[in-house]
C-alpha cells in the first residue's frame, strides 16, 4: 500500500503549516480537520484539534477553542494518551472551562493543573521561592496554590505533601 498522498499525512502537513504561517492558519486547520475525518489516526486528529484550540484561544475566541479542546481531550483520554490529555485539560481550563478531573483517579486529580504542579514540586522538597522560579510565578502565588490545594488533599502541612511525591500523577 502506498503511503504517498495519504489524507492523514496531508493533514499533518497542513497542521504544521498553520503553526508557522499565521496568515492562513485557520484555513489550514479547517482543511486538516476535514482530512483527518477521512482517516483512522485519532492521535493525529486530536493533536490537530489541540493546536487549533490553542490558536483559537490565543486569538481570543474561547468558545470555538473549547469545542476543539473538548474533542481533543475526549480522544486523548479514549486512547490512553495521558500526557496529551493533561495538556488538553490545561488548555481547556485556560479557555475558561473547568475540565473534569482525570479518569485515572490519581491523588492529584482533584487539583487544577497549576495546583498539581506546585504540589508535586513542594512534595519533592522545593521551597516556594524555588517553585516560583521554576514555574515563572511569584512566591506569593505559589503560597496561594498550596493554600487552595491543602484542603482538597486533606493535608494540614507541607510535610504531609511528601506522601504525594511518589504517587502524584
């Protein structure tokens, strides 16, 4: 079977074009989505939807972005692509929709993506100042995220976060 001229390959090329040529990005994403509809590569289709959703969100079109991001998230979760699903969930939240927690039931699934990042770093022993530098936040914002995460996790102190260090997903 020839791989030349496959719809999925053309769709990936259009997705890449949209990333580097903003002038016709929307048309490229639309054509890529149409081509993905003919194929059987759900990961590539979801990756295109994720990037399109990010582009729409940055273009200040959150409603349209949420539609694409929701679809990407559902696909990533269905095929078990957890890192991609986490990325889509974070983008969906940035677009103004509280995404359902991860279905994996991990101990940090009740946290926002930002809270989970802060908790992981705190559980590993990083100070607020170190976490702030790593995540490009202020130490005060880090403290706020920890303040919000503690009751969700049922902990009272930073020391108790250590139990989430190994199991954090």
